[in-house]
C-alpha cells in the first residue's frame, strides 16, 4: 500500500480548528508495520508544546478489547471459560436478578448482554473512585432494565467485573496482569493501566474540555482517577504502542513472532455476539454488532472492527479492517469531540479509493442533533416548573445525607437560602420546580443538562427520601436515596 497520506494533513489540521481539538495523534498500520504516523496541534496549549509518537493519552474504552484479550489469554490456558457462570470464578458476584446472577458469563459481560443499563453515575467520581471489590459489591443494587441476553446494552460495570475475575483467578490485579501479559510482550513500553501512569508521565497530553455552553472553546480540566473501574477503560497509551496493539489483532494474535493468544481466542473476540441498533442515517455503515470488547461492523463493503473511547479530557478511536490487514488509531486530548470519527473515516476512504464523503459535516450534524435532543429534554424539565407552588417543608428540612447502596451518598446543604446538591465530587444549586421537585445541572458537561430531583415525606411528614433521575434507560424510574 503506497499512499501519500500527506494529502490529508491539511484536512486534519482544519478539523482541529473546526472542532476545537488541541491535539490529535494518528497512526495507520499495514500488517506489522506503521505505514503512517503523524501528530497535530498541541499536547499543551498554553506552552504550545506539540505531541509526538510517544506522547501518552488516556485511551478510555479502547481498553475494553484489551480486557477481553486478557480473558482470552486465560481461556487459552484453561483457567477461564467464555461460557461458564461468572459465579464459578467470583462466588460473591450478584445482580438484581436471580437468573442473571446464576447464569451471566464472561461472554455476556464482554458483549454488553447482561441486561444492566449503564448506571455510570454509580461509579463516576470526581474525588476518588471506589475500590474494585466495593464496586463489584454495588452491582447487586443496580436495577436491570432488560432480561439478560435479550438486547445489547453498553455497560462499564461488567467489564470492571471481568477484570476482577482475572485477579481472583490469577492472584494478579488486572492493572498488573495487562502489563505483564500484553504490554511487555508487545513492546508497549509507554503504556499503563492506572491513573498515575498518565498524570506521572513526562511526555503526556494535557486534558481539555469544552467551556460550558460556549461555541466550542476549550479549557484545561483534571485527569480522572477511576482506577477502581480499571478494566473498563483506564489504559494510557501512545500511537507508537497502539500501532503494535492494532497489528496483533490484525494478525490473529501474533506480533513480531510472539503469540499473545491463539487464533481461536482472537476469533471469538472478533466475532459478533450482540446486534446493536440500526443507523439509517449512515448508509455506509449498515450493520452494527458487538463482539467481545470490539464493535463489529460493515463499512462501505469492508468488514470493520471498531471502538471509541471518551473520558475527562480525551476522545479516542480505533478502526481495523482485517480483510485488508490495515487499521487506524486516532487519539485526541479533548472530551466530547466527533473530529476523530471524521478523520478516521476520511483516511479509510482514501486508503481504499472510495467515493469522497464530507464526514466532517456529517459529524457536525450528529453533534447538533444531540444538542437539540438535550435542549428538548431541558425544555420539558423547565416546562414542568410551576412558579405558584412552594416546597411542602421549610428548606432546612431537606438538608442531610441520602444514601443508595449502589450509588453511594448525596449531600443536600442550605447555602444563602438555596438548596445545593453534592454527589461524587460534583455540586450544583437546586432550582425549585414544583412542590417537592427541583431541577439540577450537576454534570460537568459541555452543555446544560437538567435532571429532576424529587423529595418524599414519610408517614409523619418528615423528609425521608430523595429520588434522582440518574439513569435514563430506566424509563423515568428514578434512583431512590434514603435519608440517613
């Protein structure tokens, strides 16, 4: 494949400007070789420091395929099975459903087939993530919204629990197992699986986020430490290292003469296990499935293994086309962008001589649709407000600590005559809506995102519960916190 990728560099530079991306690092592999690697923009905007091939980024959910690979290594060794109940390896594992508890397998966990919705607010913590053991314990208190194995539903908790299975079976924590059994054999010497591997790296990309409700300007944010959830997305890596990871997957589990896992195991990982929703707005991607840690798709007539990642300060994407032994990795140091999708698809079209499509315009349109949907939901919350109503109790009555065994604690305080809500290191003022219902914009997102918060009284008229709409997939059923 003899292509002049420099023809696309002006396009990439333009996307950094149009999408307000501080930096983007790209590598393209063919078989065992990186045939193109280039870094754009600045890893540090203030000091105008450019990234290079060894600049470390958080790759977020690109880690999931690596966790599945770690499981595959142990399947090869006869220590794990894709299809045995997880309780065989993790006896204390429980879900809010007896059938799920007794029957959920590693295959179900790694293909998002557990029936458990995301419940991400039960682990996402701006202070410090809980331990893996405690997070596994929380799963039993999180409500399912589907029957197990009935429908694909993305879930981080299941990948975290799969990583904990690795630790229980081998006695080695996942973050050390992945270094010894995957990174070192592949020569991924700049990669790590804990927060300090990024924050402590000398050559690292700084994390950025859009300024709230701005036109796209960015500001520096903090590195997120969620080591307790490790195996769902805490890997940090570089385009130099990710090229090796991509090649190993393209070549059936082997790289530079070293076999990481068997062809049988990697075939299981790359094989569809769950069907995702259709995407009629993208005719170029007519089939969307999920394997074990990989999205399995069709892209303009080519088989395609993909995954995206997003966490505070970073957006990432990998796309492999195994029938042609080529792949592309794009790492960016801003959260919430679509630019990496536009770049990756444009590169694929260029490599295969496919008709040009304005992927940048398409991604901007998708972003606008998402913004419109959020605005619509916010408008509905605002429309529910009734200015002629008052809370049923004095504001002091609502102050206190409220607890849910799966989500943790919510604190309600009274400051300057206003109620404030604090949760997992995030806080915001409550806006009165009607009677004992309030609104809050708690999330550290690029746009305002209002959710309802509702207080309930007990039989004697004391405030006893707080209900918060933390999980939209439950269809309006709120998470119930009890006042302690």
